[in-house]
């Protein structure tokens, strides 16, 4: 059974529709941090359709009542978790400099940067951009969940486009927005520049994923790498759309 990830976008739609009534979700549903905040702030009761399944975790063995961790690199067991190590999964520990731990940090930072862009879009009264940024942040958090739980990253539509549509739109901005591929310039405005920064940050996260999953000359998680590639294209699409909107305003 697939694990559902509940976002604040869905909760906001539920709140607008019901006025804050109970929200029913499938058993085992996971919540994004923003979804948890929305539930608390709007006093929405979350009702699971059946008892929620516990998140699968590898059991931590014990010896004489003390936990036994395993250092992934050496296989040695440890009674205490050293500060320089952190959980990769279950009781398996790796250095905090491990490429997958770095990737998780970059995904977390990307989500935080998108939050800042959401605040800027809200202040500018750009409801359409805010909605799209909410969707893309949810996609980033889903990727983080897939990395931590070692689950496949599904190729679901973004911005109303499938994977081929995202690639086509980002490569043919003249057809989509009536503009040419344009180098960023400080006169483009804060929102356009913010979207370009998000595109760059997503590309850096993609490179981090490519390094983290490179083993024996091959990529072990092409699903995550490809998903990040499409996300960076989505930010470029939003960037080009914003430039097109700015050009339209100047023409009037």
C-alpha cells in the first residue's frame, strides 16, 4: 500500500470547503511539517480511516539493556551514538558528512528557501505563484520522505505537466511564454530573481543526489535524480512565466 503524504495545500482546500470540519485520511498517512502547523493553527481534527500504521523502523538491538548501534563503514557495534555520527536508517550510523546526509540537508534547505519565496509571493499578491510554490515545496518534502524511507519517487505531474511536458515547456519558452531564454538581470524584479535562485539551488541538490547515489559506476536512485531535474525545470518555467508577465505589464 502506498503511503500518502498530506500537505498543507490539501488541508487548505479542505478548510475552505468545510470551514474546518474533521479531515479523514487513509491509515498510514504522513504529514509535512507545514501540514502539522496548519492542523494546529486551524484546529482541524485529523481522522484516520483505520488505525494509522507505524512508520517502519529497523529494531535497535540491545545488550545488557543498552542499545547497540552499528557503524555502517566498519560494521562495529556501539552502545552509544557518537556526536560525529548520525542515523542513516534504523540503528545504522554514518558520519554526518555522508553524501546521503548531505542530500537530506540540501532538500531541507531547498524546502526552507521555497517557504521564503512563498512569503514574497504572498506579499506581492501573486496567488497563482504562491499556489505553484506550495505544490513544488510539497514535491520536495515528498522526495525527502522517499530518501529517508528508501521508497521510489513517483513521477507525478507538476504544474499540470507530466515529465515530457515539463521538459518541452522549459526548452520551448518561446512557444509557451512568447519570450527567449534570458540571462538573469537585477532589473527583472525580486520574484523573478528568487525563482532563478530556486532553480540554481535545485540543480545543486540534484548534483548532490547524483553524488550520493553513485556506486560502482552507476546511479542507484535515478528516480530521485530525475525528479530533481524536473523540479529545477519547473522553477525555470515559473521564472520564464514571471518574465513574460513583467513584459506584458510594461507593454500596457
